[in-house]
């Protein structure tokens, strides 16, 4: 069996379209991955999302223990990317751009991937990495200058992660960026919001799909 811990980074319906052969579980909290290992519930685990405010996420030692018991663990996008960087030398596999950004040291803080969400996984705040990604695309598309893009990222970084929404960022940028530009950015975000976390979640599921198909071919 393959178990994937998934929540706000990608909808379950999209995940099942990509890879329908996994058991999808809610964002991982402390003890979930160790429970999978000790109960022999799965030999492969995809770790994408974990909890932050509601509980503690799986610790590095918990994931290490599961790896030592023979569970293959692949991480991406959110807490999965962070744990993969920490535990790559012990056999955990990291997938995606966020994993590589943490691995290279270009990202360091956990709050880059932290979000708040409703019980049905609708986002209440935006991940800082996704804000960076969306604003970069706005700059690339000629909506915002490079200088204003940098200003907005700094404003977003100053906000506590539970308050990081585009409306809040735009509101706090009024003293630094003109109203016309802010209106243009708001309109752009409303129709062109990007999510690197979602893209990396999809990359992990495609990796699992390829792995699953190969295992069938080998039988």
C-alpha cells in the first residue's frame, strides 16, 4: 500500500486524478508516520502536508525511525520537503523545486511553507513561497516592477504566517507602492495565482505513479 499525507497543497480530487492507487490521509501530525511503520500499514509513504498550529508535525526522529524500519518515504512541497532535506542522508527522497531550494540553502525558514486552512483544507493564508512565486510571475508578465516585487515580498515576510493573504499584503503596501500598481496586482492575483506547493505535490504524485507502474511491470 502507498499512503500519502495531503491537505491544502493539492485537492484530493486532483490528487486522485493523477494517482488513484494511494490511500490519502489528512495532514500528518506527530505520531502518524511512526504508526504507519509500526503497524506495517504501508511500505511507501508520500509526505506532503503536516499540521502546524493544530498539533505538532512529524519530527525528524519519527521520520528517521520509520525509515529505519524499512518504510520508503518521499517528501515534497511542504513539511515533506523540509523533512526530506533533513533526512536525505538517511534515505528519505525529496522531490520538487521547494525541496531543492531548501537543500541549496536558498530557503531556510519553515514559515516559507506554513499556511492556515479550514477543516476541509481551504486556504486561509498563503505560503510565503507561493507569494514569491506569484509575484515573480507578475513581474515577468510586466504587471509589477522588480523593485515593487521585492517590496511586496518583504512586506509579506514581515507578516505572521497566519495573516499572510494578498489582501493584507496589498493593504500594508499602500505607503510604499502607488494605488494604481496595487490595484493591478490585486487583479492579477485574482486570476493568476500560482502555487509552487501545488506543482511540487503533483511532481511527487507523478513520481509515485511511475514507481507504481514500474512495480507492476516487474511482476
